[in-house]
C-alpha cells in the first residue's frame, strides 16, 4: 500500500495540475496557484456558483481557469446559432467586434478579460481577447449592430431574437414592510448559451457584486444584481429598438463599471449614460436599500426616460414607457395591441400591483414571476402572453417576439430579492422556467422536426427548486 501511495504521489507531481475540476496541460506557477486558492466553484440546483476576487488579472484568471470548459461550450453554441442565422463564420464576427468594441472597453475590464484568456489557456482551452470581448458583447453586435449592416451583406439572414424579461420593483406602501422587493425572470430562446452562473465578485477596488451571469461574462447579461453599496437592479429589454452608435462604448463594459463603482442610483445611471451606444437598450429597474428609493432608467440612444420614487412601483415587460423612445427609437407598433405578449404582460403587471398593494413580499414575487394568466384570453394559459411564458407550448405564435408556433423559448429562470436579503448580499433564484415546468430537448425535437437545426445546441431544462445564494459561499 505504501508503494502504491508513493507512485500515486509521484504521478501527481509530474502530471498536469488538477484544481476544482479543471486540468491544465502545463504546470501552474506559484502565483497562479495562489490566485486559484482564493476562488471557488461549486454547483447547486442547476446553477454554477463562482467566487472570484482580487485584481482584474487575478479574478479574470480564476474565472477563465475554473470555467474554461463552460466558456468553450457557450462560445460553440453561440457560434453555431450565429452561423445558422447569418451563414457567416464566427471568426468574421470576432474580427468586426474586435475593431469596433475592444478599443472602447475600459482598461480594468480589459485586464479582467485578458485574465480570462490567460486562465483558459492554462486550463488547455485557447481563445483570444477579441473573442471574449465579442462573446461579452454578443447581444449588442448581433442584436443591434448586425441589423444595421446585414441587408448589404446577408439580406436573407434571420432576425436575431433579443432577450425579453418580466420584472418589477416595489417599495413603500406597496410592500408588506415598506422595504424594496424586486423580481425578475429572463425570457429567451432555449438554444442560447445558458445564463446559469451565480457570480460573486470581490474586486480589489469598488463594490462587491453578486449577480446572475454566464460563463465568460464580466457583466450579468440578464441582468440581476446586488452590490455591497446597497444597490439592487434588473432590466427588461426595450422591444423593437433600432438605433445604434458604433462609436459608443459597449453596454457590457458600462454595466460592469457602474455596478462595481456606483454608490447611489443617480451615480449608477450617470455611469450607464456615459458613452451610451444604444446597444442592448434596456429599461433598468434600480433600488437603493439604504433609502428604499427605486427608479426606472429607460436608456434609449438619443432619448432617455428617468423616474425615481420612495413609494410605489415600476414594472418592465419590454414596452417603453417614455413616448419619445417608443415613437422615435422603436418599431414597436401599436402599444395597445393586447395580442402582443409585451402589452399583455404590462396589463398583467398592473393588475397584480393593484391587487396585492401592501402585501408584496418575496413569496408574492416568486408567484408573480411564475404567473400564467393571459390578459388577452382572460384566463390562465401558459403560452406566449404570460409573465412566465412558454412559447414552445403556443400553437398560434402570433406575438411579434417570435411570430411562429411552438418556438423553443420562454422564461428560463426566476430571481427575487428584498432589502433585508440585499443588505446581506443574498438573493433567491430558480434555474429553468420560473414556474418549474421542465423542458426536454430530445422530446421537443422529436415532436417538432422543423427545428432540427437546433440539435446539439438545444439542452434540457429540468425542474429545479428556488435556492438561496449569498456572497462568500464555499462548497
């Protein structure tokens, strides 16, 4: 037994380093081992919890090393989706984004991205700075820049489907204790890379951040976050938005900078507005748990809507409330057409806010994000118009969001938080549909062969429970 133990020890010394599930083809340096000793990765109920800390390079290396295989898989999926939509190879998009985005990413964010590249390389996965920038900014370059040029390059490319969300934030007389309650779910195609990361960032400078994210992202992307400055936030995409300024600063870089450094709602919003490129245009719902004040920032390109209050609510369902944004910067159409899932969800949000005024707490927030009431049909129906929609169950497919029946998409998560939890750097999240309905990719593709191209990118989303996450978790 002693002889076997000695042989095993010798093999460990000469073999690639193995840390927390990742292997590398080369020996890590002492410095890199020290960096990794501060990080941790573990899985819980469909989520991957990732803690990173330190300087930008350190936390980037930790992220890239511990998530190398996950990042590689997400880029593979996104590149296949991009090729299907455009018939143009992924490297072409990386080169375009590299020229447009990389020079405008702030130095700290760029250093963290370089750390991700370095960490992935140490784990045996090759990538580049421009590819990680492209990946972080994919919503902007594919969803906002590409439509401005595609007619002269690939006129028959399919229109990218932008993420949509159902979110609310309430405070004062709306909630059971007068504190802030925030809820959010993400709506998107089931084939896009999974936003299943709970990212805990303890930077050398600035605020600690706990947010939902994706492997390889330095920002959130969905977006749902709490910070050590007492801020909470979410967003819903402004539907049918079209202006884009290729000379502006990427949204992902601005979002990360604002979340890491802002200490108030006003500071956060000013940082988001600086250099705005119109990419990933959102209505942001922001709260400050120090004051229980809430705000809605509708960030168009030329036009910006902003409201702030200490009593009341804001809701988000992808309909811009600022008429200037609605009329001048979107192709939304009639905002009274209740067949449109954005309009039906806005009506439902206002019904719920009226019905539960003074009672709203975390349990109500979970219920809202899982709601299946269709205000067009005036009955419970888990199709395309619910706050927690299931496009794959919809036989009509009339909404402008998709426009075809049985499309594999809908709510892919649910997150809720109140002031008390936020002050403890914590929130509750559910992976998969917010209501818990499972999705089986193989069974879906067998039933709907028109989506055969999604084979290999469409993945299962089994039922998972609501789960508490907190900054500083260990295995």
